[in-house]
C-alpha cells in the first residue's frame, strides 16, 4: 500500500473523504437548523449552535403541511421511477440485444429529447396536461418525470446490457425462458448496479424537480416537497434556520431509504449474480 | 389500473359535487405566499358571509414575485380559466394590459370610475391605469423609507439628514466615533434584483429627472450620471458596505436588526421586524424618514405594493369584479393594516385610530408614501428593469464605470423607448 | 420506427429470425415511443413553430406574428446571446472535466471494501439529493462576504476576505466549485455502478503478473469503465449546457451579466420578458449547441454498436 498505510487505514481514509465531501453542506444545514436566526447573522460566525433548539423543526411541521408534501413527492417520485425504469429497460434491451434497423437514430432521438431546456417546453406541456385533464393529479408529474429521465436511464441500462455475454441469455432460453423472460430473469439481475443507478437517477430527478411541480400542481395539498420548501421563504426574507430544518426533513428520509434499499435489495442481487 | 379507477372515481365525485352546488359561484384568488394568504383568507371569509352565493378559494403561489410570475405566465399564456382574481406586483399592470391577461375594469366601474379612483393615493392611480384604462385596483401600498438609528443620531447630536451629503457626513462621524468595525454607514439593494432599480431611480428622481420624457429615453442628461456618482462617492468614503453589489433587500433589515447599520433604504416590512422580532437589538431605537436627496433636489421614493386584477379568462367576470372592488375598499385596507401592517392605499385610512394604534409609525409613513412614484410604466417593464439593475449592479461591483454603465443601460433601453 | 405497425402484427408469426426480432423490438420500444409522443413531441414541435413567430412591440395586443427566421438573425447580432453562450461554454470546459475527475476519484474511493457501506453511499448521494436550487443558495451563503464560511476560514488564516460574488472571476470560480460539487455526485454514482461490474479476478490476475496499481487503473479500470464513463460524460455535458439553477441562485447572473448562462438568458427572455418567439429561437440554438457537443459521443456509440452487432 502507498504511504506505508495499512489496507484498513486506506479504506478508512477513503470513506472519510467521500463522506466529508458529501456531508459538509448537509452537516452545515443540520447545524443551522438547530440555531436561531440571531445567531446566524452574527459575525464572526459560529459553527456549533450556542443554544441548540428544535423550534425550527416544530415550525417546519406546523407552518406548512410538510408531511403531505413529502407523501406527494414520494408517490410521484416512486411511481415515475417505476414507470421510467420499466419503459427504459424494455427500450434498452431492444436497442442493445436485438438486431434492429435505425438503432442509432433511435438512440439519437432519445438523446435529443434530453437536450431541450424544460423551460421552453413549459407552456405547451401545461396545455397538454390541461387537455388530458391531468392538472393537479399525480399523473401530471409522473408522466413528464418518467419521460425526462428516460434518456439517461435507457443509456445507463443499455451500457450495462451490452456487456452481458450472449451465452447467458441463450442458456436461459434453452431452459425454457422467453426472450422477455430472459430479460427479467437474467439480464436485469446481472445488470443490477446499472438498473439501480438508473432508478436512483430517476427518483432523485423527480424528487428535486421544481418548475413542473410548481406549474402542474397548484392546490396546496398536491404540492411536492421542492416547491413546498420554498413556501417557507419570504418575498424578501430567507429564514435559513427554518428552511434548513425543512430541508433536513426532506432529504434525510430519502437518503436513508435509498441507502437501505441499496444494501438489502441490490446488495443481495449483485451477490447472487454469476460473477468474478 | 388501480390509479385509473381512483382517478375516475375522484373525477366523478367532483362532477357530482359541482352539480349539487350549481347555484353557487366559486371564485379563485391567486396570491403569493408573502402577501399574507392567512389575512386574505379572513377577508374572503368576511366576503362570503356577506355574499352567501359566492365561495372564495384562495390559491397560494410561490413565495417571490418572480416565482409567482413564472407560474402565472404559463397559466395565462395558455388562457387557462382556473383563476378569477390575481394579486399582482405594482410593476406589472402595463405588462398585463399588453398581454391581454387582465380584464379592463372601466366598463364595470361605469359612472363610479371617477369617484372610486379619486380616493386612492395618486401614485396608485397612475400605476393601475394603463393607456387610460383601469387594469387593476390597489390592494396594499408600500414604499422605500430611510430607516435610521435614532439613538446614535441623538448621541452625536446630528439631525435627521435631508441630503445625501449630510447623510454621508453623519454616517462618517458616527462610524468614527463608535469604533465598531462591523458598523456600516448606509445600505441599499445592490444585487442584480428588482430593488436595485430603485437604488438607481431614487437619486435620479431626487434631481428632478426621469428615465423617459414624453415617452422618449431621457438619459443624455447630467442627472442620469448622478446616481452612479453618488454611490461612487459613498463607496470611496467607506460609507457603503464593501460587498454592496451582493446586498439583497433583506440583508438591509438583517444588518439593521443586528445593530450594524446606521442608515438603510428599504421597504415598509422592515419596521415591524425591527420593532417586534424577539432578537432585534434596535427596538425603540429606529426612526423612519423620507429618503435624502441631492442639494437643490427633493425627496423621492419608489412605490411598491400589490394590486388585484380580474383575469381576462375568468368565467365569472362580473362576480370577480365585485370581489375586487371589495378587496380594494377602505374597509379591507383597514383590516390589512391592523392584521398584517400592510400600508393602506387610501390616505384617509392612515388617520384611522385603530390603524394608528396598531402601527404608530404610519403617521410618519404617510408623507413618504405620498411622495412615492411609479417606476417607468412600460409593457416591457421586465426588460427595462433588467437593463437598469444589471448596470447599476455592475457599477457597484466596480466592473463598469459611470460611462460604460450608462452607455450599456442606454443601448438596452433604446429599442424599448423609441 | 416506421416498422412499428407491420412488425406488431407479425409478432407471433415464426417467419424468419430477423423479422421476429424486429417485431419484438418494436413492441419493446412502443411504450417509450408512446410516452415520448404524448409528452414531448407536441411541446418540441411547438417550440420550433414558436421560434418562427414574434410579437410586434408597437402592437403587442395583436399577438404573435409569423416572422420567418428573423428571431435567429436577431440572435446572431445579439451580443448578450454570444456572451451568455461564451459563459456557458466556459462552464462546460471547467465543470465537465472537473466533475469527471472528482467523480471518478469519489467512485474509486467508494468502491473500496467497506464493512458498513451506507455512510459512504450516503456521502455519495447527499449532494445529488439536495435540490439544485437549495444547493445554489447554500453555496451562495458559503461564499457570502460577511457571514460565509469561506471568508471566515480566510480570516482565521489572516487573509483578507474576498468578494467572491461581486468579482466576475471569483464568481465564476465559486459557481464552478458549486457545480462540480453537485454534479460529481452524479458522475460518481454512474461510475461506481460501472466499477462494481468489473470482475475482481481481472485485478487478481494482473496482481499475479506484477502490474502496478497505476497499470491496473489504465489497463483494466479505464477500458472496463468506458461505457459508463461515456454515458456519464454525455449527460454531464448536456446538463452543463443547461446550467441554470446554481448561477441563478448564487449571483443572479451578476455582477452585470458576467456570469449569465444561455439557459438563464432563455429563462429571462421567455418567462420574464414573455418573448416566447425569441426565447424559443434561443432554445433551438441551444439545442444545436448540444448536438454539436454530443456528436462526438454519438460517433462513439455508432462504432461500439457496430462492434457488438458482429458478435
């Protein structure tokens, strides 16, 4: 090992770097959420809260229906992720493991979709949703979110599907699987990290999205978290401690959820795979 | 499949519910999260009590004026009929008129027009009338004030400054005397935001000049350079914060509240925060005055505040107009003043004893609000605002000189005011 | 795509392997095609149609008129279009490689054999899970002059605090740091997935052959990672072209317009200035920029899919 470090030491340092890089703003928000606004504007700044308070959390829960926002976000993000991953997996399979004409063209079209700034598609998209009568329903966000993440999910999964040896699929088909059966029993389990990555990307994209959520859902009880959190903000004032508390409430459960999901489900799948 | 069934059931049940209440009119008001939707709800409840056939729903949009406009632009460009009454920023009526989003109110006001419009503060009549048509009615007023540290001025035996030079001198004296390194002299909005437009306009107006004259651009005057030079002098004297080009509106309130600012130019909301916030270090130490002006000029200020408009796509325009007239009545102005400390749009309400009991400072506020002026009225106001704020900001950041900032401002405004 | 109806009908007929593959392919692509059709085809068509229209400023009430290519010609003479495009290209040049290097580093570190995986995984996820708008606001606060952490640290080391957000160069640096932090997380997630599929046996064999760590990295890791790497790069580039939220939150484009990106200018033109015609033309030009930037990648996929078509 370089620098004369033991293997355990290297692993520890690596973990610390990754965690520190990811955690520092989150830790900063966490500390801020425990401070009062008075402490926040003081110069020189304080790092640890002088008199930690949970008041901001109490306000975050009472000032806005944040649990409802969270539920909405959860429904929208998980259903759009499921839809997106399913549709993208089928497409990725077709594009990588079947002999299709115009494969590159289809890939290019998919990529091109991702290249249009959402902002300039807003007005027509709103019209579409109104014509379909979907405004203020979960579908008004589920459908566009699934589409917006489709290019990246398809490509991610395609890049994984490509590397699976054809013999494995053939073997499964000899065992009596149909092609689609082989997709679900062989290809997807073998590409678990890719499928999981695609799912995270789709989920987080949906969880974070602001502009569509602001426009398609104008009833308070249909708002999602990213829009809901901005409602704590003032026209002029930006109450950081309160918003920090709301952000912590918003991101912590989702991260824990994803981390657990990864450990249990994907970890299991990968180990069961035919590898190495 | 299940989702579809639930949706279908929901759609059917709302259809039946709507049918059952067919004789009742439902009006939807759109308001920002900041214009006290809770107070709007109480006002709407009062209205429903008096008009049992009307149900008023309050829809709360994004917190900032910008976020609200993003949403409204999408909804109204699609000619959506979901909204009946919309709360709009004072800078927007001209744009709303040009886009055809607001139902002009003249026909509905009829013979009442003179009487109704005559009661408001003059600046609000101007702001809500576009091309001779009444586009919206004022809901509450706002203006920029000079907030100052009464206690420090008394300590150093200085009068409330009338001119910018007096203010700078007073600030210098106090800063030198207090020897507190975090104490700043004067602060105003300097970031590239809407408030920075007023940072430029206030000294310009104070010199008796304007951006336009008879519809034509009027920036080839010596007065047009004045605002840049004024802030340049302040910066040199060390009176402005070093990071003035980063200062957003609320920073002024925060610094004032923490006792780190002698003079601040900001909106009406600041007073209540300084007097009522538990953590305010300046309770009872704050005074409010007209903004200073240059030698030989006179005090000016920007108007702010919010208006109520009837959506041109509303399906209940007649009922919506009735609601708008109620929302823009002295009675509601008084309710807002007492419940939310919103500045009234009627001069008469400033003298109401209940209002003054809740907000003693309104007595000082009235002359300031009366001297307030509307920002340039143009259906392309967002472009006008952008041209002014970005160049003022660049000057304050030191990336442009008076000459380049003014020249760039002119070249961007030229196509708008031909 | 034009084979869909015919192929779907042929779905179960065992008439030659190619045709049934085509049919299956069409069937599998159909859901995606349907979604795209409903959700984006109409809006994108509207975008191009709008870009050929404009409002007569003297008579805005008349609505949008057909103006042909006028909006595009206006753009070519609009210095703000060129400036904001230049800023966008600079952000791409700095933040795409930046995110790649940092993201690859993080992914390699995170791929080490940890006994407890979740803190590391969470560390990778958090930047990605923090909504963009708030990430921008938090970094603005870090770089704030008086109460920012960065200047506080500088002061503690006896260095004069810097005006991060009102100096054009420092603002560019601050924004780039924020973008790299936020997007390296996306990179790392994509690359980590790629790293996990590299069989350990390859490294073990290399170790036996006496290859150094660096040789293993160049000879095994990079080539095995290249599909994931390219997908990650292409999407990072596309999102870099659309850079909006972070500079919007951190500087609002200031000082002046010195940090304004093309996406910010489009946003302003469309939703603030309500000039849908010109805004759409700018968006279409941005699309061209995206196409140019990603054509290299498309060439790569063409090559690699040609290769996989042979086996």
